[in-house]
C-alpha cells in the first residue's frame, strides 16, 4: 500500500523474512548501504550510530552521477519494533515500524513533513513517492538474497 495525504507519505509491506534479519539489514551500515534508495542509486555511509541522538550521515550516488548528501538524527530506537529519525534538508520525520508475523515481518514506513508544500516538492523534484516504492522493492530483493 502506498498512500499520500497532505503531509505524509506512507507505505506498508509484508516482507518474506524474519524480524531479526529485517532489523539487521535496517540497522547495520554494511547492509543498508546495499539496498537503500531508489533504483540505480548506491550509497557511501559515513556514520550510522543507531541510538537516540545518534547521527546518520551518508551520500547517495545517483545514476546521473550526482551525489546527494544526507544527514539524519535518530530520535527513537526500539529493537525489532521501531526506528524514528529526523532527516535534514529536506526536513521530515521518518517512522519505520516492524511487526513480526510468524517467519515474516510487516513493515510500516511513514515520512511526515511539516507542510504539505514540502511533501509536494520532494514528490515533484525527487519523485519520493515512487522512490519509496523502489526502495522497499530493493529491500525485498536484498532480503531474498540474504536468505539464500
């Protein structure tokens, strides 16, 4: 499900992987660097301190050769349950929730912007709505390969 209201971009997906693996690939830099971002993007992670107040700094390398600097601060980390981080420039809060369902994991992902115009800008300029969908598809493929 991909849903947009005036300030939020949301998606949920049942992942075919146990919560321990899903959590690992979300919280370890060597894993998240392999799947994060829309199709065609690669990542260089400089800092990923998974704790409240910890910093996440990385560069997304676009298929067009452009580099996109990213900086976030983790606001809440509850193992196997929730990751909340604040992203800067553009500014938004991301909440990712995980719910075990047997040997699968339900993923809920939400990006919340201060103003509707900010959400519309990231959709128009960065195609964030489609990018979120591609990001989850890359996550699914990465999990599949980890389970082989």
